[in-house]
């Protein structure tokens, strides 16, 4: 099980000093800049930063697997970074379209989803003693949300009906991720590591959870 000593082991030099983890740290640093540039209507700069962050999110897993740089810290850091990034995108959306009820509904769903995943993922990690690797549905959710936000960043004055369509697509991917992760984590919480069952190869898409 995870305890204080376990988290201290995550902060050793061997755990921290890796290219994939540096990419996650970079995304953390970029979050306030994305919000700032979007809030000040410098949309092009915000889009560029968001696209670069999305690229690093894809590359860190590829690099970790190819060069065997997977770390337990990375399995914690990457999903936490993704959740902060998604929260920041939700804030940007509210800053621009706070008059639209479905934007508030989407933001509420985003908060509920992330809190649910945080709690269940933490319980599963405590039960098994380790963080779970990413599943394909987690990355699909992240890509769908980030792609929708890139479109909204590029077209800040998009008509509400098109905003609704984009958010529905992102919400559908997020719901799929939430349902499948919930099923996995409940199984792990109830039965331990054997509850996960065999992993299809398509699910091994990253070194860390999203």
C-alpha cells in the first residue's frame, strides 16, 4: 500500500530525472500561460501552447516505452498534469462562454468525472500497491477534449450550436473513459491485481494513467 515512505521514493533522482517526466513538468508550467493568453484574447498563442502540450503528452509515453524510461512517478505525474490541464481548459471555456448553460453543464461534468477518477484511482492504487498504466480510452478522452478546445481557441466566436456539438463529442469520449475506468478500478478494489484481467495490447498506450 502507498504511505509516506512510498511517496518519498517517488521523489528520488532516478524517479524524477527522465525526459518523459520533464515533459510533464513542462505542461504544468504552461497551464497558467494558456489561461492568461486566452483570457487576454491572444488566441493564437494560446492555441500554439496547447498544441505543444498535446504533442508532449503523446511523446512522453512513446519515449518512456521505447527507451525504458517508465517510472512510478511518471504514472502519477502524467495523469495529475492532464487533470490540471483539462481543468484549465474548462476555465478558459467559461471565461469566453459563461452565458451558455451547456458550457456550465460540461464544466460540471468535467469536475465530477475528474474527482470520481481521482478517488477511485487512489483507492485502486492503495489496494494493489501501485499505479495503473494508461488505457486507450483515457487517451481518447484527453485527445477529444484537447482537440475540441483547440477548435474553440481557433474560433473564439463560434456559434453556440457548433460549440454544443464539439462539447457533446468531447463529453461522449469522457463518459466512455469514466465508465471503463470505473469498471476497472472497482474490480481492482474488490479483487486486487488479479481483478484487472489480461490487458488487450491496444490498451497499452502510455506509461501512465490519464
